[in-house]
C-alpha cells in the first residue's frame, strides 16, 4: 500500500492539490491566475481537513518542477520545501508538468504519443514530444525547444501518425491544419496525475533533496 502523498501543482494558471490516503485519491482545483500564494496553502489545509488527515500523516511530498511560469514553479517548490522541513522529510518528488499532462492523456484517452505546445509569448511556443512505452514510462521523442509560430507550424505539418496535443498553445494555429493532432483540451497539469505516475512506476518515485531540484521555466530551452 502506498503511503500518504500530498501532491500539488501551480506551474500555470490553476492551483491543483491532490491527496492519496489509505488508497483513496482526493483532488481540488481552482483558477488562481497570478495569485498562487493566496490559494495554495489554504487549499492544502482544505483538502486535509475535509478528508480528516493531519499534516503529520503525510509521508511523501510531490510537486511539479515546470516547465511553467517563473512565479508559479518557484511557489510550488518553496511550499514543498516549507512543508517537508516542517515534517522532517528531507526529500521530495518533483515531476515535469509535461509528464503530468501526458499521464492524463493516457488515463483519459489511451493515446501513447503526446505533443505539448505551450504559449511562451505572442510569437513563440514551447514544444516537446513524449511517447509512452510498454512499461508505462514516458520517453522524450524530441528536445524541449522554444519555436516561433512559423517553425512550429512547419513541425506540425511534418508530423507522422496521430499525436495528442496538450498545453494552451494550440489556439495559435488554424484548426484545419491540426488534422493529424487529437486536441485533448488538457491545458494545465492536474496534480492527481502526479499521484498516478508515482503509483504506476517506481521510476517516478525518485526523491530528491530540494536544493538539487532544477526548476524549468517556460523561457528556458
């Protein structure tokens, strides 16, 4: 039986908090925009109180490390650090936001090829591709790159086979050129899929000392 896991994500515009306790999963989400600091801790308190779990019962802290907004990623890691130090848990699990969204694609649609296109600014997007193997591991099929819209369009047109699209960048392209892409409408990570990844494979149970976690921001390649 898995231990009690508290997982959260604030890498984009939504605050997502999940709890695994006694093999049951709980999840709450709220649109936060740029006010993650106002929402994250109260939402953690809410999910624990609602499910009668004390902070001291938590064995594992898990969070996303980006790619995402600078402030959102840093807030999640700072809160993870604060809680883990308070509970004397020196290590946390941190996962890519793209892996979290890819896992949601697999859970919801059973599609194993995932393309993430995330808006960086008005003229560029973050691009990365993943494929799920028979062991349930997500393997990078491309480098993480930032592309201008014309280059991204070229890459979309060159895709072979169907890919599931995650992220908020799809609306920058005409729908008629997205025929090879299944648009999932998954535009932000849901933290319950952090727990799904951890539960599915020991590879995703790797814990790290917080100061060694390297955050990934949307303006970084």
